[in-house]
C-alpha cells in the first residue's frame, strides 16, 4: 500500500483512534532506536550541555518540579 493510501485511510479514523495510532507509531520507533539516525549536531549539542553541567555552568531541575510549574501556569 502506498503512503498516500495509508494516509487516506488514517484520515477516515476518528481523532481518538488517530492519537492512539500515533502513540503506537512512536512506541515502535522507540523500540528501534538503534536504527534511528542521530545527527552529528545533536551529539555535539548534548556533549556541550553535558560539559557545561560538569563544569557547574548549568544545573539540573527535577522533572516533577518543572511539571508542576507548567501546570500552575495554565490554571
């Protein structure tokens, strides 16, 4: 089946079904993570950020704190 045909079938689905499909697709990509290309610029950026963290120029924040701050903003 062609990609355009697949897309036409997906468009027939209701939004909840499409969201579930997207989640399943992301999960399948995550399982094949070794096959997903990792661009050099991303490797460089991660290395740079890690070096900044190790040198004390950057700090980490707990995800639960960040999540709560975001929730508080939308209340």
